[in-house]
C-alpha cells in the first residue's frame, strides 16, 4: 500500500465549498479536520463536515456519508471578542474504503457575518503508486 496526503481547504461558507476526486482505489487511514472562526458574539458558530455527499448532512439522522465533523461555538455571559481554532484528529483503524473517481466534499457553515476557514488533511493508502505532482 502506498500512502499520501490529500488536502481540502476553503474560506467559503457553503455546501461543497471544496472537493477532491479520489485518484485510485484505496482507504482513508486518518484525517486532521480543523475549523477556524473569528467569533465575537454569544452563540456564534462555525462548523465543518467532510462527506461523500455533495450536500452537508450534519443535521440529519442516519447520515452514512459523513466522514468527520467539527464545530466551534462562542458562549459568553458578558460582551467580548475571541478567536479560536477547533481541531480533531481521526484514526480510522481499518480504513474507510474509497474508489477511483469517487468525490469527497468539505462543507462549512457559520453564523451570519462570521469569518472562517476550514481544512481537512486526509492520510490515504492507495493500491498503486499515486504521484504527488501532475
């Protein structure tokens, strides 16, 4: 098995804000998912989801297309401002099977007016060598 990293990155707040086509059959071995938001009021939130679906399913039940999700929320009892980064590392012990040509999406959502970005770095294992450059 040959391993490499695939990254998704966006500063947009929308479904399918970024996507990548899987180059070869293999598995997702792990993932680092990060969301960064400039939160300055009570109850502001940013959220990111990595998924096989082209539309976010983080508010759905039995959403089998989700690979990972992370959220960051501001909770204040008094006025103030803050910025923060939320990060989670996933270890898929047996791997999540993927197929050549399959698409993976990064979805983001945020409270109106919140600046944010999201990044997912997936550690992939492929059956054949997949070059890093094209």
